C-alpha cells in the first residue's frame, strides 16, 4: 500500500499528511480523487445545489493586488445594477428553481449601501414567498451591518480569507487598514456569532504560495469549523500588480490539478460541508466545474448576472460564459451536471449539513 493510501484511511490529518496529499501525482492523485468522490457520496449524496450568482456591482473600495476590478484599475467600466434588474435576476433564479441566490459585489461600506442591501433582501424574500435562500458576498462590513442583513433574511455569507499565511496575505494586498488580515478574520467570527452559515476560501497557486501554506489553509477551515468553502485557482490579470510575477507561477494545468486536489483533500478532511466548484476552474478547463464536482464539490454558482454587465466583472481574464445570457446557462447546466454523475437539488436550499449539525447540538 502506498503512503497515500495509508493517509487516506486515517481519521485525522496532520499538516504534513495534508501536504503529502496535495503533492501526490499520477496513480496516487487518482486515488485521492476517488476518495473525495466516495466520501462526498456517503456524506452529502450526489446532489448538486445551485446558487444563482448576481454580480450586481463592480464598484469596489479595495485594491487587492490580484483582482481585475480593484479600485486602481481605471480601465474597468464600472456598473451598478438597478434594484429592478437585481429583482428580475432573482425572479429568474426562482423560476429556474435554483433554490438560492448569491448577491455579490465589490466592497462598499456606506450606510446607503447597507440599507439598499437590506431592502433588496426583504423584496427578494417577499417576491419569492420566502422560497429563495439568500447568500451575501459583499466583503468586510461592521458587525451591526452584518446583523441588519441577517435579520432582514440573508442566511449565508461568503468571505474568502484568500490565504491564511499572513506574510503572503500582506504581499498580495496593500499595507493599510482596509486590507488587514485580522480584521478579515474578525469578520468571519462576527458572521458566525450572528448565526450565518459562514463560508470562506482561498486562491490556489498564488505567487509565493507553498504546498505547506495550502495545507495550513485546510487546517484553518477545519479549526474554524467553517460551513462552506469556495476556492479556486489564482488566474493572473494583466491590469494588476501581481501580473509581474506571472513567470513564477505553477503552469496553468498544474494549478488546475492542484485546485482539484485541494477540493478532494478538503472533502476528506471536512466531510459534511458545502464545497463550491469555483467558476475559475472553468476558466482553465471547459469541464472544470464538473471535474470539481466529481472529486468532492457539491455546489455550483451559475452566473445569472444580466449578460450586458458580465464583461465588466472580470476578476481574472478569460472568464467563461461572459457572452451568455442567463437563460442560455440553464440548459447548459442540466447537461453538465448529468455528465458529472450528479443530480440537481432543484428548489432546495441545500444548506450546509455541517451547519445543521453544529447548530442542533
Ligand atoms: N484569480 C482568481 N480568483 C480571484 N479572485 C479575485 N481575483 C482573482 C484572480 N485574479 C477571487 C478572490 C475573491 C473572489 C470574489 O474572487 O478570492 O475573494
Ligand atoms: Fe479585493 Fe476584488 S479588490 S477581491
């Protein structure tokens, strides 16, 4: 038996075990993928849940060195969907029986923004008769604002920690109060204390990132007891400061493979959480998200942003589906999930089982 098979049969995993899983190649890697698939089937079944993703504004106060819509990128055409456009996108998700939506945007810390989100949450709940689950992904906010949105009806929140290596975190962000590792961590703790199903994630294959960093990221998810994870490969964007390190990166296929290994390893480590197959996977491989589903992910976030705006929400270049309209995505997704041996949980919220377990103890 290879060392990898031995590790796969353990019930707990050290940082060094996780590092070995992330480094494995060839046959060993296939064993890891198979184990990810098996654990997923046992613990969460073969259902895949959809979250209709509405990227409602690319206006952002942040200046992260990796992100295409960072504040300093003057070549981006900034947009802000109207309330009507957002409500129509939510109606479309409801009609498609997506179960949930994700409202995502660049970061904005104004009172007007907070109140607008509160009002949108209420309207979406009302127009869908409470059917649609609402996930927010609008960055770092104060505890009262998080609470205000939770009370209005949002019940999940995504805030990626990006990397848990603080030295690396500071290399990929400007050094100022707006980009502070501990503040981000405090936000995650606040979200959980309020009662949100809390999601985080990291980018995989960042310049200067090591396998050991990624192993530590996985342990962080476990120690925090996170409910949901969305993580995908880092993709360079020519209009960002990190672009100058493009020659230091893992080759793109290796980054893709590593992202799949992260998904499979996380599924083995945290058996009952929700794991999203990130869109960034599909930017590398047309079947990327389906491959993510096959090795352990159980969530897909179809983009339902009106087509007109999709080309302006380019966190990275070569983003897939930017020329599609939401209705075109629906038929495409049914076929794709069937190919990945999955079944779509239509009309279901598909809440994190991990969240249910920790809140009903
Ligand atoms: N490559 C991959 N992911 C990126 N994100 C931002 N920029 C990039 C990039 N260049 C991710 C970050 C952020 C999420 C919304 O998008 O992890 O949290
Ligand atoms: Fe920070 Fe876009 S500016 S992720």
